[in-house]
């Protein structure tokens, strides 16, 4: 019933097509390998294989079969360990099911563009959890890994600003911001904006 509801919501959009469904985690992993969707909506609690492990397997798989698929966790449970585990496993977003259709659609669009969306109900708690600086690296040491301009970009990403907003705030072109983000991802070995934000909060770059 939940999958049917999601299908109706998503297929009501002109630019979204639902190309497959899965009833358990193992089936979901197989379907992503076979269908290679742009976005996979993954539940947390599923039979055979839970959503966190399924996400890890897809992100750790070698080859182009799953590299292009963005994973958005959509779940009833907004428990902190689920959110943190999902993002660490390689998810590109986390949406609580009761957030409403609009947020679900926005999460899909954001994932396709390489952005990330986390339900507002869990964002504050997530950032509080991440804001304890890493024992392995102080804020000063972390900051030395990036240029001053890159740190400005990172701090704004960590606060949830879009590329257009960052470009306007720093009086830079959109292409320049994208270039900065590409270099930042390489330097931090970050797969997406969520991991850049997590790094910034973990290492005390943003408080």
C-alpha cells in the first residue's frame, strides 16, 4: 500500500517515472543492479535485508551498474542512529514518510541534481550529533586541508544553502561554485553534499 501511494505521487510528476518496485532489501539490491535507476527510494525496515545494509552493498559494489543511482532513505522511523547510519552508508537524503508528498518529490529532484535533502524534523538533531569535533583531527587541522575560499563554500553547504545561494553570497559564478565543490569532494573523499556537511560539523568548521 505504501509503495502504491509513492508510485501515485511520483508518477503524477511530468519528469518522474517509476520503473520498478521491490518487496524486500535483497530484491531492492537486485533491482537496482538490473534497472539502473537514477534514484532508489529505500526503506529502513525490510525483510531479508534492511535498508542500511542494502544501501551499503549498493554503494560498495564495484562497476558502473550502481554508481549512478542516488539512494534516498524514506522511512517511518526518524531515530538518530538510522539517520546517521543511512548517510554514512552512502545515502543522498533521508525523508520521513509523514513529511508529505512535496518533500518526497523534492528529495528525488535533489538527488538527481547531486544535492541532498534531509527532513527538517531530523536536521537539527543530526547536526547536534555531528557538531562534536572529531578526536582525530582538530578544527584547525581540518581547516588546513582546504583553502579559505573552499572553507567558505563548505560552511554554507553545511548550513543547507544551495549552489545558487552560495554563488550569490560569495559573488561568484555558479560554475565556480561547482568547481570548488568538485575539488572539495576530492580533498575530503566525500561522495556528496551530505558528507561535506557532515565533515564540516564533525570537525568544528561550523558551529
